């Protein structure tokens, strides 16, 4: 059984990635950057907290906080660990 993890934007700006759908990624991998829309400076380096298969990637660069950037399919075991981690952080 697979589970899905939605990587959401923590900052508004322009999201730039070279990640392709169908690629396997490891937890902690850099998947893109969020740039300030006015100055062009990097606001955030985006890393994934989970390993899995990339099932969707945002292609419209303009972000507001909370927008979906990447969806990752994980194995059920990885999803259970992620759920425990999030609950441990009060989420």
C-alpha cells in the first residue's frame, strides 16, 4: 500500500526545480529553491523530509504559503514513520 506526502510551500515566492515526475528521491534531498519575486534572492532551499517516488511537480512558479510544490508516493512503512514524526512535533 502506498501513501502520499504533499510538500507544501513555507514561503511565498517563485519555486524553481529541475525535478521530474517519476524520479525516486531520498529524504533530505534538495528538490528546488524558492526565490524572492522582487529581488531574485533565494528565500528557501526546499528539501524533502521523506523518500519516495515523485508523482507530481508544480510547474507554475508563483507560490503563496501553503501551496503544493511536490507530491511524493511513499511505501506504507515510510508513511507510518512520517506520521509518528509529525505527531511528535504536535502537528
